[in-house]
C-alpha cells in the first residue's frame, strides 16, 4: 500500500478527543504537546502558577480550603504524628488534589476558575492546562536510570511513561510502587512528577488495593454514572491515608 494511503487510514485525533495513548486525558492535555513539538514551560511559569494558586487558596477560597482539609484528613487518626518532611509530602499531595481535582461549591476546581478568570500569559496558561487534566495514580516502577529518569507502568490502564526525575531515580528500584501525579510536559521538556509522589511499600500494596475497591464502591454509590476519571481525581486522600499508615506503622 502506498505511504499516502497508509497515512489516510491513520486518524489524527482532534484536540478534544480521548488521547490514543490510553491515558484517559483529552488529546490536547496529553500527547498533543509531544506531537506538535510544544515548548515546555519555563521554571518561572511554574513558580508563578504555584504562587497564584497559593494566594487564591488562602484568600478567596480560604473557607473552601478549610473544608477540603477536613475531607483530606478525615480518615487519618489525629493521634498519628508526622515529621516535618512527612508533613511537607502530605501538603504537596493535598495541594495537587485541591487545586486540580476537587470541585468546590462553584462546581469547578481552583485551576478551572483561574483559567477562566485570570489573564495568564501563554506559558503559565499552558502549564496550568496540563496540570488541570492530570490525576494522581498508582504506578509500578519498571526501569530506573539513576539521576535521570523513571519508567512507570500505570495500574489503572497499563500505559507506560518515562519521566525525568533526578532525585527519586536515585532512591527507587524497579518493582516498587508509587502514587504520583504526572505532568506530560514539564520544565525539563519531558514528562515529570509534579505535586505529589509517595512510595507504597510492598506490604501495603494489597491493603491499598482493598482500600481502593472500598473507595470505588462508595464513590459509585454517591456518584452513579460518573466517568472513571472523576473517580481517579478522588483518590489523593486515599493515597495520603494509606501512605501515612506506612510511615506510622513502619512498614
């Protein structure tokens, strides 16, 4: 078959189509950047977005943030004490969930509100749009290039992604599980872990799977007919709960 006929049989996804890679994201928020040679965000773009979201969270959305904190920590016993480092890790997971996943009284996430209302420059807006479509998922580490990258396999849809990661790639080994949020195009010019990453020890993988099934049943009961991605966006509090248990119980 001539090359022109082969190309004619390959349907190019439109911006709002499901990405053919299987991520569950719209094409514009997943592989479109790589296919079109999109320019990665500058470090200053990322910093500006985080500053604006933080200001919005502690200002206009302060009451909603307080309610979200109650939801996030609801199943974590108050007697469990965290170190400063553990608290910072939990705070990153909360920020990613509150900003990009949890819809408040307006029916929108803080990220969606910011995209609608704020006159952002192209760089910060592109960064924010990518994170708006992200979710925190359970991943199996399949390959490690120390100081350079991690190759991860999604537990939800079996897709594989290689992320630039200079620090965690020095600590993790193939075969371990992590819960992490992936930005498809980060400052490095590659996919990156952004706003939330916790390691799930082997002894906690089965209890986590059981907890996720329990959460899935409760979610389906409360939100009948909701798309699967809504369930994925509800998971960070569960990951935080189970990760903290590993820290407290020393698993």
